[in-house]
């Protein structure tokens, strides 16, 4: 990760709570503009030195007043350089991973020298300029390194008035010495918040990828499981018909080819996220598949189906349930009942297998129904067999 120095490239994203406080929206995403804004906001507070400089001039010390003006102007220029050219913009909330430009140390040394000079020229009125050195250190150095600078400057500001009793921080409250600590803590909290936000964003992205992978896996399983089951049944039927009814066998083979093409197209659409399943379409497929397996089907007529927003999900339930009836049940009869919010598939086969709760098809179907806020239940009706019922909230 890079730090913008003279002529370098800067990440376009600011980091930290303090950066966010200075991140005026009209300046857009460009870090240089935010740097200028931060510099201007910092320079405004240097206006407090106008009064002490005027007093020096009025007290007959024009040379000290002029020297103080020169120091203030140089100090202001260094603040601009610090915020525009050296301010650290961390990527992914990791400020201490950024390399330190050694010229930043020269910048801080120059600011410290000017702060000492203004203290000598203006007395205690110049002492608060040390706050700028500490705050700039927070913005141009890694957090751990800047913490040392902040503690040293805070100690100097607290001890200096005792060493020079006439200063008294220029008449300002002693707790100003703790401002750099507050800025450092706020920036540290901001960076930690950025790291947590970035971690949460990555986790959301990973969960979305996992969910999409599971969706594709469920769709491919349901499409191929149903289609291959019907193809297998029809192939067995065609083989039996070859020596008995060649025309009927050719019809079944044509259906097999059609089903194979539809399955291939369905897989392609699923991978592309375009797969659509309708309840009416699945009823037609179920009628064909059950007939090929010699299972008597009691299915509702397409015209009698209610227009429900859950029709696609009910179609998936019907597809998986009919596939299980053909593949596992050895049933002679299958009945389907559909309402606006539910579907029930009942067969008279051999009943629930021992591993029915953990089968991949039913597990994926249960996930689909649960994601829609519904419930999927398996039970054994009177007389044996299996009942699969899915209920979807309106």
C-alpha cells in the first residue's frame, strides 16, 4: 500500500473517525482535496497568535513581532504540506502497514523547531503550537509511533509551565495538553472501525458467494435429478418396447432426446442465474414422468391452479417430490394437491427411507422453503407411503 508523497499516488479512501469528521462531501473522494480542507481547518486556529504578536509590536518589540510573523507563516506552510503531501490514508483500515516517508520526520522536526522558536519569541502564547506538532504526527506517522510523539509533547506542555512559571500555557487551560491524546484515540478508534467494517464487508461477500454456490448446487441437483430419473425410466420403457412396438419405442426415444436437451438448457440457465420454474410447467412434466413410470397420477388441472407469487417455489417442491416418488417409492399411485400457499404430494409406496431426512435433494428443498419463510414436512399417511407438504406464508 502506498502513501502519497511528492509525486506519488494516494489511495482514494480516507480512514478513521477523525478523517470522517473532516470528510466534507462536496470535496468528493479525492484525498488531496480532503487534505486541503483539513489544512485550512487547522490554520484557522493559528489566528489566536495575532493578539500576542500585536502585543509584542505595541510593547516596542517589532523585531520579535516580525520574527514571530515569519515563524507563523512558515509553520502554516508546513501544516499545509503535512496534510496535503504526507497525510496517511490507510487502505483496508491498516495504517501501520503503510511505509513511513522519512521526509515526514524532517517535517516534524522543522515544525518542532518553529514551535520552540515561537515559544521563545512569544512566551507562553507560543507553547500551544506544540499541539500542532503532535496532531500532525498522528496524521503522518503510524499510530504506534505517533503515540510516542504525542506522549512526549503532552509531557512537555504539562512540565514547561512549571519550569517557566510565567508561561502558564499562555493563559490557556492546562487540559489543552491532552488534545493530541484525544485525537490519537479518535483516529485509532476510527481505524479499528474501518477494519471491522472491511471485515464485515468481506464476510458478507463470502456469504453471498457461498449462497450463490448453494443455489447453483440446488438447482443443478433438482434439474438433473428429475430429468435423469425420467430419462432412465423412459429408456427402460423404450428398451422393452423395441421388440413389441417399434413406433412407440421411437416416440419414447424422441422424448428422451427432448428431455436431455431441456436438462442441458436448464443447467446452462441455472449457471447463468436465469433458470425459471413454473408450477404449471412442472405439473405437465410430472404427468409425463409418472405416466412413463406406470404410476397413476392424480394431478390438478393447470386451469384450476391459483395465481400465487409462490408458484415458482411450489414448482420446485413438486419437481423434487415427483422425482423421489419415481426413484425411491415403488408406488402405484401419486396424488398432488395445490392451494395458493401450499402443495402436498402423497404416494402409496414403501414409505420413508431411513436416510430421508439427510438426502441432498430434500435438504436443498428444505433450504429453499425455509428461505421463503415456509415449512417442509415429511410424514406417513394412513395406509403407508410418504406425504411431502410445503406451506408458504402469504
